[in-house]
C-alpha cells in the first residue's frame, strides 16, 4: 500500500565501539501511516541498499512488544512519542508529513555501541546472574499448591515481573541508572514466599553488580517510569532501597562473617 | 533408513517410569567430564541448559539474540496445560494424553504424548518454585482456565504473558548456573554447521554475529532447541529472527526431517494491511470465548458492520459447528475463515479478513466486564489498527504460527545422528498434525527440565566417546565450507534484496502450501521454489562484509536455508494424500468440507533424508500405533 508521508530521518551511524558516530540524513517518501516505526526503517534500509549503501543496524526481534530487543531513542524519547509501548509497537500515524525524525541508540557507558543503534546490554544478564533467581534445582519443587500465595502479593510480584529488560529506564535516565530494572527483579522475587529465603543476599549482590557495571545512581526524576513500556512503578525502587538498607545491617551471613 | 523409535515396553502409563530406571546413569563425579552444547535458549533450550548444569554437566549455551531472555518463547500469551485437576472437573494425566493425541488428529506418537502429560504437573510445581507469578485465587491457590476449546479447565496462566514468565524462570535458573560456572553462555552466535566425528555429533561451528569470526566448539553431545520454521511463509507470528537454519544444517548432515507439512495457522491474527508488512501479530485465542465470528452474507456490503441486521450476517462457525461454535480447534477455525474469504465474503480493504464481534459480550458483561478479560488485547489491537474494538468489530485473519514438524527424534529425543538431540518445537514428536492451545510451553519445558536430563545420561553411559579437538580436520573442514558460503553470498552483488526474495518465497508458500493445498498448487510451488533459489544465488544483494555486525548477511544465510527447506515442505505436503490437522488437501475432504484422513495409507511419520544438493530426498516411514487413544474421526459439530 502506498502512503502519503514524506519524512527526513536522521539516524545515528557508528561502525563499531572504536569509531566515532555521526548522524546520517535520509529522505523518505510515500510512507504509510499504517506502517510500524520499524517497518519504516525497513523501507529506509531497502532504499539505502539500492543505493549501494550498508543498511542501518538496529536490534529487533518479536515485533510485538515483549522480547525487549528493540531499543531506539526517537526524538529524544526512548521507544518514541507514545506511552506504554516499545518501538516496534509505535506506528507512523504518530508522525506528520514533513517531519524530521532523529533516531539514536540507548546511550549509557554500561551499554557500549556494537554498531549504529545496536548496543550491548549483557550488563543486565550479569546483574541477573548475580542473584536474580530462586535457588531451586529441577526436581526439588514441592507440589505447587502446598505454598499459598496471597493474590495481592502475586499480583504485585507480577507487576514487577512484567519487566522486559529492554533498558529504556537506563536510556532515559540522566545518570544512566539501572535502578528500575534491578528493583523490578528484586521486588518480583521478594513479594513471593519462594523468593524470601534469599531476599537479603539477592538485593546486596544485585546492587553490587549493578554498581560494578557502571550504572549511575537514582536521583528521583522518574524518567524511567515514564519511558517504561510496561509501566513498572518507581515504588519498586523505594522497596529495593528499604530492602537494601535492612539487608546491609542485618544480613546474617555477612554479620557472622565480619564477627568471625 | 530403518527408524528405531526406542519406545519402551509395558503399559503406556508405566513406560516412562520403567525407561528412567532402565537408562544407565553417569556417576555424579563423572558428569563434569561431559560437555553438552545447547543451541537456542527458549523454553526448551534454557530449561535444558539449567537442568543439565544443575546435574553437573559442563554446558555451553548459544543464542542469536543479545540475551538468552529474548528467545521467541517469550511471546506466548495464553498458558500452559497441566493435568493437576485442581478444579475437580475430571481431568487426569490420561485425559490430557487422550485430548492431545486426538487434537493432533492421530499423527503423534502415543508414548511420547503420555510422557508429556505425566511431566505436565511437575512443570507447574517447578515453575511455581522458581517464582513464576501464575494467576491465583483469593485463597492463594493457583487458578485455571479453559483454553482452546478444552472441556476441562487445565490451563495455568500468568496474565497474557505466560510465555514470558516461564521463559524468565528458565532463563534465571540458567543464569544461576552461569554464576556457578557449569553453564557458559554465548549470545549473538549463530550455528552454521553440526560437526560429526565417527558418525556422532561432536560439536558445532558458529558465527560470532558481532565480529563475524567463525568459532568451533567441541562437545560430547549437541542439543538443538532452535524452534520452528513458520517464517518460511515470510509473514508469520514468529519473531523476525526465527529460522530453520540450525535444524536444516543438521538435516544436511544426516538428521531426518519429519512431517514438515504439519504447520499450524492461527485463526486470530491482525490482518495484513500492505506490502510493507513485516510480521503478523497474534491475539490470544481466548478472544473466541466471547467474540462471535461473522461476515456479511452479501459480498462487498457497503454498510458499517453495526448497521448490518442479524439476518444478513453469516455466523459461519456457529452455523456449521453448533456444539463447539466459535471454539472449534485452530485448524478448523482458520480453514473456515479462508473459505468464506475465497467465496468473496471477506471484509476490510484487502477482503482477506472476517469480523470478530464483541457487541453481544459487551451487552452481557458491560464494557468493563469485557475490558477486565481482554483489556490488554483490545489496547494492542487499537495501537496497531487505530480502530476501537469496543465500538466496531475486530477484523481478524489466520497467520502462520507454529510448526509441528521438525527433526525426527526417538523416544530419547535423539535424532538419527547419534549424540544430536532435538528439543521443543524443533522436533516433531508430540503434537502430531495439529497442536492444541497451551501445549507448546508444556512440551518445551517437559523436554528441557524432565526428559533430556535423563536420556542424555543414558546416551553418555552407553556410548564410547573419544576425545575430540576443535582443531581436527572435521571441524576445520566444516568451518571452511561455512566460510565459503559466506564469501559466495557477499560476492554475488546482484540487484534484489534479501527481503524481496523472502517476500516472494512467502507468497509462493502461502498461496500454494498454506491453509488449503492441492496437487496443482503444490506442484507449482515445487517448481517455483527451486527457480527462486537459483535466482537468489545469482541476483541477491548483500551489502557489507563478514568482519562486522552485518544483519543482512545473517538474514541472507537464513533465507538460503528456507529456500531449500520450502521445497521439502511442499514435497511432503504433496506426498501426504490425506487431510489431517493443519495439513488440508482439498482433494481429501468430506462433502461438508471436513478433513478426511487416510489411516490405511498414511498412519505413519514421513521422515525425509537429505541426499545432496538438487537431489530428491529419500523417504523413511515410522508406523504409528494407537493402542490406547483409538483412531476415530474428529468431530466438532
């Protein structure tokens, strides 16, 4: 289907982490308002390749807002100018004929650029590795209904567990803080009885890893919540801070080991 | 080739227990001496890597995404089945087994399906233990819902994001093993070849997608958990990166490919709007619980849907299937939507859509009631189409969703290559010709958590595995031929892009090998796909080089495999002169248009063997026996 929008796209081009990046300007015509933003970029890439240029690199996979792979800052906003969605769910009807659209990568020291707008988010995996799990091996589980979980706790846990690990929270924060991501996992597991035994150790290890990765600290601007495609609340950051404080003082193994 | 399914003896309910006892064990202290490669980190791969790591094996896990958490299992919405019978409505392991065999239209292996049903309850127990936030009742107990037309409530769910929560559970367990050092994770790596030494799978060649470097990894066994091949239709509900490459390359090294023509077309997807379309979005089939499917009785009715009187609406599912109505299985619902569109009754700009109408549900439950059940789906629909489904009916059309065929495996999940195991959607074994709703997550996790940890031990304990080294000839040669393919792709410098070729392949496959298949169409596909493949190798344009992050090169390599595979899919569909489950041959239907199986001639698995480039595949058959779920005609009238 032919469209009716003419657009100017300024995309971030960077060969790799060693090179310097620049904006490249591409003119597009005949863009349909029914296209998704990524389909518009597909059209742009086809045009670039026909001109014997290399395609613009960006991460994407499921294109339905759940895998967390797509990661573009559009006109200064992570995931673009719509609420509670990822870039792949953004549609061109949110833009006007004649618009100039600026497309940049997630910018954070802990997310080095791989190429153009594809970045390395393995820091998130290492934070999960530090304690974002319940220590249960296959075969250990008791029958499911022997542990009761109040519905309200389960729902709160789910609100936190809805995080897709995209990193928009980091990209939107002037400190490049990962507090919302870490708080979501800490809260998800500590609301549930299954996660309680390791609660103190978990929050201490995950925060320690977060700091090691070079993410900044939280200064309560709430940009993370505003840009989160899943609407994760900053209240979880407050919960994590309380847990961190209590655990720092009370975590049994640490107390005993310093005494010993 | 003679196919040994290795199904254990004894009554069906005792086979798995007996087999677990009979499998030889690997001493705990010896487990760390064995290295297992796991390719793919979806539900099957991540759960396998975690469980094998927990047992003490040395695991290397690979995925193409930037993080293992992004595998496409994450997109599953509805739920996962288990036979716990918590609602006291008559469910049992046997009933789940029976429903799955019947739903698969009697083309699955009974023993495997029974084992799957047995494992279903363990999965729920384990995932709850991991902290998966399943839906609960106010008393704190787990909630269940009925799904996909099942007559018992056996589906466990986590809002509309069950796949995501189960995958994160498996991913977190795997990352715990990464921290312990039993699992080593290799993200952004794509498997290019399976390496055989003395006839056994002993490693893989992967491409580092960031640097382009080819790496060889040796192991004592290789597990492929790389998902399905729905992207052969170009437009599908699969992720853009989903592909057939890993299993296809294993196939070319000797693993037989079983029943490739069993593909599932999901009825409730958002219709195509134009050529720019890059993927299709599925909406949970739970919508069919309250939505009514219809088209106007008069073609090209210009009125607004709400202005069309009841008498002029054709509720085709309710009329044809009075007892199941809108809840008929996926294959039946999809085929009927196609039939009414073929008759010219379709709606929307493309005329390839039918209405899914919630007006009655809104009258009955109120907008708030409908929103409580489907709010997130309605919001998603509105974001994509810019139409408000509370005011005007949704438009839906079927799309390629899941593939039941895959590499042939025996009861131990081992392919015809010793040491090469295949898990989850990538294998063929449990869903027959049609998968029931909420069974895919169950199968992926059963294979990874509860089957492979036992059967791989049996393989190690009974095989002689000499040391191999990734610098030996078999590895070097495999890497060389992968490199040659990359160089060839980069040197063509033709005129058409990878996407243009992929779209063309999709059109050929969807039009001729999609929901309705006939001899003429299939023969057309069998001549057009190889022609397109030849053109691809002469005229594709892949800009850039190998020594960098080059997404076009990745897509080109995946498409090269789909262009070979598509032909086999069509050949298998032509061979299978019957209609069963998702495979509908127009020549084989009842006067009412229902699928007609031919149990005399086709009660078997068709497993195809690669014989070389542009050579015909050889066919081997595994006969299927139905000793418990007796052969009968599915009827949803």
